[in-house]
C-alpha cells in the first residue's frame, strides 16, 4: 500500500509543469565566448551564475577575451570547430557572422520571450534576412558628449535636442580657444554623423554608394571641421581613431561622439560635469542610427535547447537590471532601462529625455557583408581628408573602389 502511494505521488509530481522535465535533465556545461577586460569578468560571471540558479543542471563556463582578440579569434575558432555554445555578437558584425549562429525564431515562438519587451532597433540589428540570430542585452545611439563646464564658461546654452549642424559648428568654434578644441573627431563620426544629417551611404539595393552627392556633402561637413575650420585635432591612423575620449577626459576637447555604453567610464575619468545631446541634424528632421550586442547559439552546438534556456536568463530582466545598475549597458529591455538611468546616468542631466528622443527618431542601421572591410577603409583613408592631403570626394571614391 505504501509503495503504491509513493508511486502515485511520484507520478503526480512528474505531471506537474517542469518538475518531471527537471528531474530528467542531465547536467550540461555550456561554453560562453564573451569580450571584455579582466575587471569585467566578475560581472559576466554573475550572469553565468544566474543561469545555474534558475537551471541547476546547467553550468555556463565563461571564456573572456579582449575586444580585438575576440573578433580576431572568432573566425579561427569557427573554422576549427571550437566555437562556444553561446556566442556574443555585435549588431554591426551580424552580416559577417550570422552563418555561424542558429536562427532563434522558432525558439522564441515557443518560449515566454516577448519581442515587444526589447528596443525595436536592436532586434532588427541582430537579425539577418528576416531571421533573428541573437537576443540583445544592450542598445544605444551615437550621441554627443559635451563638457558642461566649458559650455557654461563660454556663455553657451546647452544643446537642444533638435540642434542643427550649424548650431554644433558654431558652438565648436566658440569653444576652440586657449589650446582647447571645440570637438574631437573619431572614425565612426563619418558614418553616424552624415546619417544624422540625412545622407545615405547605401543605394536601394543595399550596396555601398559613397559617392552620391548627399553623402559627399555630409561627409565633407564633418571633414572640414578639422581640415578647414581647425575645430578638431586630427586622428592620424586607425589606432588613434578613438583617441577623442582621452582628449575629452583631459579637457583638451569640449565635445566628442560616442555611445551610452561609455558613459560610466567617461564620468569616472573626468573632473567636470558631462552632458549628452543628440547628433546634430541637417535641414530635415532628426534621425539616428543605433547599435548594440547580444548572445546567440552556435550552429554547431550540441546543446542548443540548454543554450536557449541560458540565453533567456542572460537576456532576461534580472540580468538587464544587473548590467544597467553596474553601468555596463543601457539595457535593450525597455522596462529595465531605468536601472541604467538611475545608475550610470544619475549625475548627467537630461539623459532619459535625450535618449528617448533619439530612440523615437531612429533610422535603420543599414549594413551588409562588406561592413567590416568598409570600416577598416574608413579608418585608413579618412585621415587624408582631415589633413587636407586629399579632398573628401577623393577619399570616398578611393574607399568605394576598394570595396569587394
């Protein structure tokens, strides 16, 4: 009788949602490739531990690499069959790597994941040809960081959300004095900046068209800030293409362009008040491109179901709150973005209004499989336009001709 009762109880328990399945789940160790510095390891490990807390049979083994090393090694690991179960992916690199990932649409359809919980632009950015390949953890537009103390000392009003390129240039001119530049140019400015001015670098076939009149004009406006107006120092090479952040921190430039992912680091490195503003618009309405990152499942993983369970946790509300509170990411999850605003951005006035304005005016970030080559060519050739050694239209023509 007792044996029958025990058997019946076990049978009843196994019929409850999840209980029988969990009892039968075999232990599995998932590998997770992620970029970051050594001091990031504790934060990412915290997220890995969240997975095990929710799914005791799943252990996530973190494999951390530096940013450059990560992207150098990923193709090599893929070719040798050593790519991890969980692969970290940046939206701008998706066209080059989607083929090594598993489409997630069916997994999402049969899960509790709600696409509407995420910022729309990054869900698009982590898709290719209509298929979703990664679940996002962060998102952000390129925006202007500015030194509020220098603006105040120069008697300038802080930028309006819909300020124009002429406003931006006039402020940079006023702020350029006594060995200080009004603006510090960086490589990606020549992509995000022209788009904000209304230009297009692609044609209707989603192929690069860098020599169209609109893009040449917008590109030239940014190049001339350095070459003709002397409102920005030159970055001499690709290795120096992001040096404006250091110049900004030291007070040598009053404005530069970056993303929300760097705000907490910027605040830690400066001794003045930081403000943020949208990229300046042209004669038309404001528009901005956004990017972000997420996690996908390797196409060769032997544990795809377990990996998707892990993905749901890594991109879930609790993980988003942890990353947002730490300032490591502006969460792609809309409801959890408050954690970032109350943490990383709490001492930067107007951050929420500025970013919400930018998200309301996003335009698709158009990329294709040639994007990485394009970026490398931009970093190589743009300095020639900044020094005046080549005209902007010549630089763009050279880049266009060398694209595969």
